[in-house]
C-alpha cells in the first residue's frame, strides 16, 4: 500500500473512533466535544498512517 492510502485509512478510522468516544460517555453525536474528538482522532490517524507507511 502506498503512503497516501494508509494515511487516508488512518484519518477515517481515527475520526470515526474519536467521534464515538464522547457518545460512550453520554454526549450527543453532533456535540462540540464529539467534533473536537473526531478532529483529534483524525490527527492521530494521520500520524499512525504516516508511521505505518515508513
């Protein structure tokens, strides 16, 4: 797999997991916390995808 594909997979999975973490603790799916955690999860996904591509 090339690096772009791994990074996009990381963004998708990280954003999804980050968006669902606040839902586990009772927040709404479109709350500010969920959106912020989704962004943080996407950044972590970029980092993991980049590390896996090296």
